[in-house]
């Protein structure tokens, strides 16, 4: 169980380095400063929308996989396990090689409505989550790991919820720093945003490759179970 939780924590940490979420958070913060309003409602509404989609998708996915497993009387044999590791490792390595567009085009369309009704950012977060969550490789891998446990871990919905919260830690930290007015917090805020924007994608790529190589090596070490 400890190994599972540490693995899930690692995947959640990868999910937290999402440049798009950080960029939108900083955009809301910047606009709030222009209008002399607190960015808390807008940012929290946005992140709540992303969390709602992520959590709902996770619960539905695990329940769906568990239902199919029970319906088909599926058994996770060493053959399937190590072939799964091999394929997942190759997928992670392949994803690391894909180009990623980290630019954010807001077009200014959301600014005026959100200035009047900051809670509308929750709708934006919900819509963004619908596009982001089903394509998040770390999250899908984490859900697959949870679903592979037989029986499912006690309190697994709580595990999914904690994963979704950890995946939002960086935007929450950005918000917390933006709420503080001290010179030190402002320096840390600018440094954190600059670091995530510049180095976040390369770090995720490197970790994908490392995780992928680790899975491939483990599958090949148990090559006798692949055939």
C-alpha cells in the first residue's frame, strides 16, 4: 500500500506542474490587481471547476474498470502485469517526445464577465477540465494503478480526491503568494511562476522518460513472465 501511495504521489506531483493552470491563475491575479479586487474568488472558482471534473472522472473511471473486471471475471496475471508495465513505459517515453504548446491565448473575452461575476471562472475550470483530464497521462496511469488493486483499497475515493488536490498545489501556492504583499513573497511569486513556465515542461518530460525507462527495465527483468 505504501508503494502505491508513493507512486500516486509522484504522478500527482507531475500533474501539479501544469503550465496552463499556472498561466490562467497568474492571469486572474494580474487582472484582479488592475481592478483592485481580491483574486481569491476567481482562482478558487476556477480550481474548484477543475477539481470537480478531475474527481468525477476518476471515480467514474475506477468504478467502470472495476465493473468490467467483475463482469468479465478478469484476473491480473504476471503476463498481463508486465506487458502492461512495458506498454505504459513505452507510452510515457513516447509522450515525453511529443511537442507541447504551453502558450495561453485568452483573447480577452473572459475578462469583462469575470470582473463582474468571478464565480464564472468555475465554468472555465470545468470546461478546461473536460479537455485536460481525459488526456492527462499521469492521472490515467494513477487511475489504472488504483483499479488494478484487488480488492480496491479501502477509502479509494478519498485517495482519488487527495490526488486531485495535490495536482492543484502549485496554482494554490501561486494564489497564496499573490495574496501576500511583502517584498519577499512577491519575489518568490515571480520566481515560482517564471520557473514553472520555463522549466515545468522539460522537468515533466525528463520524469516521464525516467519513469518509462524504469517500467520498461522492470518488465524486461521479468522477461520470463512476458511469454
